[in-house]
């Protein structure tokens, strides 16, 4: 191996490490640290430790900085104000009208449902409504078992893990199985009982597509009586998704040239033929990662790599990522 080959090898290793570290850090910074998740084949982990309550004003400020979600932000502010007064009345020994904090989130993938659920857990912790303020995310596999009697146990374990915080059930409509051998109904009945038993220190948020979530809530009288707060998450516009892309760049200390910015916008617009398949913010994250890969490929061929070169995302990087994107319609590939 000659000196140039060795230099290229060292540069590839360095760039690869930088890319992986940046992607991991940016993902956590922008979308939040991963929620605790109850896996179908894992024993439940120990309960979350109580976290110090944050200032509600800081959480509201963070909410307002989120891209898009204007309708959701308004409803969340309403809920915060309602919860704030509820907590104040409780503090002063005044009676409160029974208030359900359980919610239904509806919308396409990647529209911020998990982010808002995590934020609501922190809000309720800040106001003293929840004792811990963590988020536990599950889907059908985290609640339903394959044999009689096991589903109730599995659901109870998930609820126990979420006590003091929020249990976030994604694609909750999958629990309403149609066959007699399906145990989703058992999970729902167990969940409803445990929600009642732990109503002072548990919030449940169910989430999924529009229409299907309405059918889910209406499938059981117990669900419709407990879930009466609905938040709809609109798809992001192309300009909002471009802003999300730019926020990720900023967190990773990358710089985008003007030509590259226009190319990113075109790339997002070409990819977003379906909000469901593209995935809104998730689709933007995928594009971002592809662009970083192409930047790494370009830098690996350079004789030397300066700090400025590591920061810059060029139009060439974006166009190369677009050409390599197998999910794009052929007619949109440059």
C-alpha cells in the first residue's frame, strides 16, 4: 500500500467516525432521546427514576420552537393552561372536576406525535400531575401475547413500567383484532382497568392514522369514555421539511451552500410524492443521512481534508445522494 492509499484509508476511517457520531447526536438532539420501549421478547426493565421537575415556561418555549405543528401547539398550550389551573386548585385544597388527560394523536408517520407525547410527559411532571414524567412507547407486540392469559400479564407489565409517566401506544388500532383467537381485546380491557386503578399517576396516549384511530376509540365504550382529547398532526409542507433539514445541519455544525439548499428543496419535493411513504420528518432524516454519506465519499477522494471542507455540504453531495436514491421515481432522478 503506497502513501496515498494509506492516507485515503485514514481519511475514510476518520470521516466515517465523524459521520456516525454526528448522525447519532443529531438524531437524539432533534427528535429527543429514544423513549423507553417495551419489547415483546424482553423482560420489563426497572421503573424510571423520578426526574427533577422542569420549569413549565422552558417546556413551552421548546414547544414553540418546533417546526410546524401550529394547530397542535395551540391545543397543547390549552392543555398546559388547563393542567396548570388544575394543579393550582389541588394545591389550594379546592375540588377539581374529573379531568381526563388521556389523548388520541392522529396523523401520518413522522409528524411529531412521539415528540409531543414526550413533551406532554414532561409538562405533567412539571405541574406535579405525574410523579416521574417519563415516556414508555409500545405497540401491539408490547401488549399482546400469543396465548390465553399471557396478554393481561404483558399489558400489566407495560403499564407498571409507565407508572408516573406516559404510556404511548403507537398504531393502537392494531389492538382491535377481528378473529376470535385475537387477544387484542383482552389487552384493551386490561388497559382500561389499569388506567382506572392508576388514574392519579398515569397518562395513556394512543396514536395512529386518521380514521383508523376514530374507529379504534369507538370500538369500545370504555375507550370512548376515557379518550376525549384529540390532537391531529398535519403533514409538513416542503418548506417546513427544508427547515427541519437546516436545523439538523445547524446542530451538526454543517454549512449548506445556496445551490445546495435549492437542490435539497428539490430533492425533498421530488421524494414527497406520498406523505405516508415518505414519512415527513423521517423522510427528511433519511435524505440528510444520504447526503452526509455522499459528502464522506467526496472527501475520501481529496488529497487533504480541512476543517472547512468537513463543515460544507455542497450541491454535488445533494445531487449524488439523489441519484443514488432507489426510492425516487425514475423520472425525478437527475
